[in-house]
């Protein structure tokens, strides 16, 4: 069947969302799924059947972060006159 995954047409043999994720080798614990503009709860992945023409967005969660830099401190290095 033909579906759209993250904006790209794709052929799949997966009958359910979980089977599609397995086909794509994606860990379902680290993503969120939007199916036809609706967020799909993880507990629904196994029983939600795909249909030709479905639109799926897969959002991957990435850990990490950046150190905080305070750019508002304009007095650093300044001398009083």
C-alpha cells in the first residue's frame, strides 16, 4: 500500500503502525506519531491499521541540550569610571 511518511510517498507491507515502525527499524519508545493530523497514543500503535493514502509524521526525540550562556551581562570586563 502507498502512504506518506514525513512528506515522502512510500510503499509499505506493514498493516499497522507498529509493523510500519518495525519495517523502518524505528524504536517506538523514542518517537511520537501523527496519523492524518492526529497524535496517536503509543498504546494504539499495535492496533491502528494503516490505509492507502494515510499521512504519517514520525517525530524523533533527541536527548541533550546546550550550556546556558548569559548574553545579557554587559558589565563583564567593564571598569567603573
